C-alpha cells in the first residue's frame, strides 16, 4: 500500500484566511521551504483595491524523498480589507462548499474514476491580529462559519511584535473566547484516539494559536545559515522554538497530522456536507411528490363533477 | 482693492538705534507670562484596538495617562466609536502643561466600519463650535481652548500600503485637524521593509491629496534647526514602539524597552525607532506650531464655512483703508457715471419717440394720398358722366323737323 501511495502521491489543499499584511504568503513559503506563492498585497498607489474577497488558488507539485505532494494554496486577498466587511467571508465559504459539492458529484456518478482528484480544502490557517486583546467581532463571525466546513488552525501572525508574556496572555485569552463562543478549532477530540494521540493533541491544543514568524531570507549567524529576520536589536531565528512556534506548527501540520487533516476533512466535514445535501434532495423530492399527489387529488375532484355535468347535459 | 491698499501702506523705514532701548527683552516677558499661565495641549489618538494607543501616550509623556486595560472585558463587543478624554497636568522644570488626550476606542473594530469617522469628525467640529460661541460671547475674559491641536493616526504595520479605512479617514480629517500619521509596533518590520512601507504610505498620501502636518522652517533660521527639521521631515511617517516597562540591559543600563528572546529593543534609541523624533516634534519643537495652525488656519476655515452657511455675507469694503481724496474722486466718478447713464437713457427715449412720430406721419401721408387718388377718380368719373350728358344734350338740341319728329316718333314707336 505504501508503494501505491508513493506512486499516486497526495493532494493537500490549504486555504489562508486573514487580512492583508498578516504574513500569510510568507508563512506558506516558509513552511514549504520555497517560494511557492506570491504576495497579493497592494504595492503601488494604483494597485488593485479589491472590493470583495477574491479566491486565488495556486497549485504546485513538490517532492521530498520520493513522496510527491500536490499542494494547492488558496489565498484570499481582499478579506477584511474594506471599511465595510460584512459578508467578506461569503466567497470563502462558498469556495469550500463548492469543492465538497464537486467531490460529491463525482462520487455519485455511475461511472467513477479510479481515484478522484481531491480538491477539498483540508486545512484553513486563520491569521489573528497580534495587537487586539482577543477575538475581534469579525474573527468571531468568520470562525463560527469556517469551523463548520473546514479544519481551522488559528495562527497568531507577526509574532515578532509580541513578547513572551504577551503571547501567553493572548493565547489564554483566545482559548477562553473560543470556548465561550463554542468555536471548535482543529484538532478535534475523538473517542478512537489512543493515549499517545491524546497526549499529542493536548500539547498542540496548549500551543494553539501558534505564534509564528515567517521568513524566506537566510542570514549568516555565527557561521551557520539561519532563516529569520534581522533587526538592529537582534536576529529572529524562525527555526528556533524559543523565538516562535513555527517549528511546532510545521511539524504538526506536515510531519504528524498531515494524514489526519485529510482524513478528518473526508470523514467529518465532507460527510456532514453530504448528509445536508442528500437530505435537501430528499426534501425536494418529497415536496415534489406532495405537489404531484395534490394535483392528482384536484383532478379527481374535478372528474366526478364533470360526469355530473355530462349527465345533466 | 489690493492695489489701492499697497499704494497707501505706510513706508517702513529701518532705523538704527543709538543706544540700548530694551524692547529686546520682549520675548523673555512673553516667556515668563506664558510659563506663569501654563500651557494647554489637546491631542487626539485614533487607531484600531490593540494598535498601541494607550502605550504610546504613556510613553510619550512618561506618565501613566491611561490606566491598564481591564482584562475582564471578554466577550464584550463595543458598538460604534466612543470618545473619551483624559486630562493630566504635568510639570517639567517649572513649566506646567495641561495635557488632554482624547481616546477613540471602537474605531475600526466592527465588521462594518463605513461611518466610524463620523463621531470623531463631529467631536472635532463641536469643539470648534464651542470655541466659536465663546468667541462671540459678550464677556470673553475666560476662553477655554478645547480644540484638538493634533491628531495622531496610528497605522498598522502591515508592510504593504495604507488600508482603505486609513485612506478614507485621513481624507475626511485632514482639513479639520493637524494629521500626524504614525506607524506603531514598528518592531515587526525590518529596516528595508520599513523604508519600502514608508515610501508607499507617502505615495498613497500624495496620490489622494491628503495634507499631513509637516514641519516647516524659514530660511533665516539656524542651519542646525533647518537640518533638524529636514531630518524630521524625511522620517515622516514616524515608526515607533511604545513601552512603559523598564528593562535592564546586559551592560547594566536600565532603559525603557521591550524584552524579546532575541534581543532588547530600546524606545529611546534612534537606531531602533523614530520615537525620539516624534516626541521632539510633538512636544519640544512644534507644539506651538501645531496650536498656531489649528487656530489660524483650521479653525478660521471652519468658522468661515460655518458663518457663511448661517447666512452672513462677506462684506469686503470694511477692509479698505479710509482716504478722503480717494473717496471724493470715487464719488465724483460714480456721480458722473450716473449722469452719463441718465443722459444716454434720455436720448434713447427721445429717439424712440421721434421714430414713432415719423412712422405715424408716414402712415397718415399714405392715407391722404390714397384718399386723394380716390377723390380724383370720383371726380373723373363725374366729369365723364357730365360730358356724356353734355353730348346727349347737344344731340337733343338739334332742330327738330316734322319728318324727324315722325321718324323720331317712329323711332320711338319702334323702340
């Protein structure tokens, strides 16, 4: 099975949601150790001022040790950038649901392909503002909706502007607010987890939201090349767990929970979507059937009347 | 009007003094008086929640103007923008400053921020209006100046460019208040990113025609001062960090700053951020200019607009200098103008009447002519008739023979 796996390769789709300037693109490029995506921020005066959230998917095929990964990164420029951000999450939710719908359609076809190209979104990195003391109203709205359709991993963006104490306070505050608003972020507790899994999940839950710093620049520090950001007061090393949680996030997403993310998407989110859709179809069919019987009844009522008429005539 | 005024302005002669008179002491007198009176300065800070408003103010004035935020506000969503002001009286070297800081919590925090500047604009304008009413009072001995002298607008350090809400806000505010854009939490940007970010912000500001407060200088000032101002101008918008915590550096110095695992950033280190420049501009060198611009330009514009909309009309004649000969000449010319106008009017009327009469006469002439012709025709006809009659009579008065008579009778019988 492993050989088949290696031959086929895997699909992994993630969507990045957050205001512009949060470092979404940089983080993705850092996680996958290469320049995969270009930033969609506005760099010129006449640059595009987006009026709605756009969906920009980019697909790359990357390989490591004979394992191929078909990675699709979906960026959402324009999210949360306008003065009036009502409904800015609608294109995002629609895209995610569309991918589920496309998969469902292909699954329902009488002649299915051997392996359906999985475009469903497996993970959503939601970027939180480092300055606010907790969740903002827009964060609450969007997270409530996102957690129903996709695995949401909240991330604390630009963590290099927060000291260690501020980070700890922020994380605690976020966890409290998420619990209060009943928003369930990934990873989800499950009954079939064994002790090891539970311990791992707990550790991840403690670190969540991950305070990350992204960088594609490499500096020379004490002779060794270091990925990081250089300031006048020090160099931030992205790969140093004391500086930021980047390493934890990368390990969690790719090294330990990659398969889990894909599976949970299929089992939990896709299935719930499928159930909803099928139920809707059933209801529609039931409504249609009811209409048909109603019409038939009416016809019958007219029929005896008609015979009466005939008699009179 | 201006020409007349300049012609009549008194000639200023520069005279050399022959001894020490003493009015050079005037600035010192002003200084002493103002120190005794104390200064007041009203500052407004606008920015999203968590961008560092309170910390910046506390750092700027080295005083805890704003208390620590209450941690128990979990789940409390603020609706709309509130305006809350805090006053503090601080003293330095015997100079008292009554500092009022107006905070705007809730700005840009909702999902729909379309009108979040409205309460702020209203607040600024109401302060202008309050000053206007005080100015128009009968007893003006005690005027308290609550006008906003400077508005610090905090920009999020995204590294890209200005956001839509930033541009909208600044476009609406720049004619009413001195705008000072400031990038906070600038420790999140490296030096190169900061340079790019600042240049993009300035490009955006120029593109949209936003007027921000810029330090001005005169050519006669010290070159040192001019250089300082130029330096300040080149760093706008300032990128600062704020901190009210004191950290001990490895070399033993205690500085205000932020402690990170990778280093310590010092608030008052010019290489780390522009805080020193901002403080200098705001408090040391340009506080008076900020107040002056508020009073002379921004307030006056607001006042003119307000009074015009209230129905007052601008009467520019009160600005002219009084001069008797000029006035008499003017009167004479006005009088002459009037006379000539009347004259031309009268000639016009006269001509009109003449024309009318002429046309009337012509008409009657034609009528007469027509009648004359008619009469002539009638007379002609009569004459012809008479001639015919005469002919007949002539033919009748021929001697009548009996044959003729018979014939005549016969003729008559036949006829």
